[in-house]
């Protein structure tokens, strides 16, 4: 299925407003009297300037999907009004006279009824979705509290007692229990990162997140980092979980063998590009769309889902390149400066 490129989605409304503004602009140039110039040129041109301004603002503040939906609705209503204008013009041409209010009333009311039906149906569906999302959010909050207060606390007790027992007896089973408990506690923290969000992202230092995430690597993994200091990006307190997911993907793909991971970050226009290279050739890193990632197919898929989902939460993008020597994952994250729109407003 063909998918519109993200940059085109992001700027679709601004491009639409700019293109539509050419019509009243031309009308303003060719108008022969000031009344026609104002009503047929200046006023519509100002309205289209407002649409273009909104498109530029959405491109900087909203997701590409949000902007694409607004553009679709805008073009649909524009197409409907063009049909109405053609209808009235054709009727006036056939009548060869000025149309009375009684003649226009059936046209306007029928189109208004159809438009009201369409908009009302979509609004009702939107309200139903909002209700379902609110109930789902309540269940997610309950799950978050359950994981934090019961499962995570219980895992920490198991780890503490297992470490104590292993230190006293040198029992290998106690060591295994402690390691398994730590792994379970970390997976719980990753799950909490997926279900919890405090709203809009805020500036978080990437270097600090990398230092926190590298503690999850075992002795078989060698990490080489090159991150500017400081390096703020728009994220939240789960940024270290995102970086950890990137690192653990390489570790899981290595299957217990030695692996070298190189993590670098470069500042780009409006954001920071994080690049993670590894020398684990198999299995390949494939999907970057959360809907196509099979999270039931092992921890590797879960780490991949975690990375893609958190990146999208922050308004970033993911790209994957595989070759015979390993894989490269590139993540673009917006910088705090990207929150300023094109007119310099924060």
C-alpha cells in the first residue's frame, strides 16, 4: 500500500493553503473595480493566508499524521463547496436571470443538511473514540500502578534476597535467581515507559541518558560512544529506556557472542540524529512500523517495538539499514529549538 512521505504529510496543509491562495490572488490582480477586488480577491486571500499560517504552525507543532488528516478534511470541504458553486452557476445560466431567494433555498439547505450529516457523523464517532480512549487510559493507569507498586517491588525483594543468599552460600541457583529478577525488573520498567507519559516532551540531555543506559550491557558488549556534551533533545524520563532498547537489540542479535556497538550523535537542522552501529549480522532488524512488529516473537521484537514507539512519542523518526557486517539504526529526535515555529514564537 502506497504511503505518503512524512515531509509531504507534515507540510501538506501549508502547501494546500498556498496553492489555493493563487486563485484569489489572480482575481485581485484582474479585478476592475474595488468592490470585486475586496470581495473576490482580498478577503479570500486573507482567509487562505490564515490556512497557510495554520499549516506552517502544524508542521512545527503537530505530527505529520495530524496535519494530513486536517488537510484531507480541508480539501473535502473545498471540493464540496466547488460543487455547490458549480450547481448555482449552472442554475443561474439556465434561468438566464437573477436567482430569487426561494430558488437558492433548496440548494443551500440540501447541501447544508448533507454537510451537517457528514460532519455530525464524524463528530459523533470522534466522541465515541474519545470515550473509549479515556476508559483505555484509565485501565493503562491502573496497570502502571500495579506494575510499579506490586510487580516491581516484589522483583526488587527477590533480587535482594537472592543476592544475600548468593553472598552467603555461593549458590549458583541464587545467582541465577538474582539475574533473572533484575531482568524481570528491567522489563517491567520498560513496560512502564510504554504505558506512562506526562504529556509533551521536554529537553533531556542525550549524553546523560546514554550513561544511564550503558549499565544494562553485559561483559560481552563493547560500547563506543561519541555524543556532544551537552546534547539536549525533546524527550521525557524514558529516554534512557529508548537508548537501552537500541543497545539491547544489538546484544540480543549477537546471541551471547561478543559484539561491538558504536553510538554517535550529530546535531542536524532542527534535531539530533542518533546512529547505532553493531557488528552482529543476524538476525536482521526489519520493521520500523509499530503495527508490523510482532511483539510475541521474542524479546528482540519487544526491544524493537519499544524503540519505535518511544521515538514516535517524541516526534522523531527511525531508519534501519542492514548489511552482511551488521546493522545501523538511525533515530532523529527533535531538539528544543524545533519547538519554535517559523515566526520565532516558542
